[in-house]
């Protein structure tokens, strides 16, 4: 298994998609005002403008670029990207399945190629928070949607 990039992802505002994402093997994210067709067509110029306009309309001076980068990082990740998240006292990881962007009544989502797991690849160790490095657990305090690990 070759991994080129690792990304921490917060699965929904305040983790509202954590359980569903892990149980259904989906990488859920909202961005409800961004049409899924723009993402599927890689129209990142229009997406960037929509996000910037939204931030301006809400009187927010900062954050649009980070929001745009987070969405793009999620949607352009390939199967050599590993996502990590934290849920119920454990660190979970998965890899995305390329070209599987969908939307349902809850959110937009990408299917996983390697399902969410709280174990190492050999299934010999569980990633319980009190047993893994603080270099990893610090990401659970990250307030935005994604960041590089």
C-alpha cells in the first residue's frame, strides 16, 4: 500500500457525521451551497468565487481560502491519500475511492476504498487515543475541516 498524503478531516460540524461516516464507509462533508456538478466538473474557479462570495456576504474577512482548500483537498484526494479522524476514543483512517462523489439528504460524500478502521493495516493494534503519539492526537483539536498530517 503506497500513501503519498495524509489528511486529518473533521467529519461534519462538531463531528456530526463521524458515526455515520465510519459505519457506512463514507467520507461525509457538507458545503451545501456548492453544487455537486461544479465539483464533479472540477470547476474550481467558480467554486472559489462561490466560497469567497459567501464569506463576504456573511461579513467574514478570513477563512475563505482555507475553506476552499479544504474542499478541494477532500474532493481531489486519490487512493494514495489516507484520511484520519477521531471518534469514540480512537483514531480512524481510510482511503478514498476515486470518482465516487455523491450527495444524499445528509451531505456530499466520497466512498472509501479501504474502509474506516481503528486498527493498523495488519489488524494487530487498535489506535486508542491513550496509546498513540501526541503528534497524532493533537489534530483532534484542529478547528477547521482539514489539515495535512
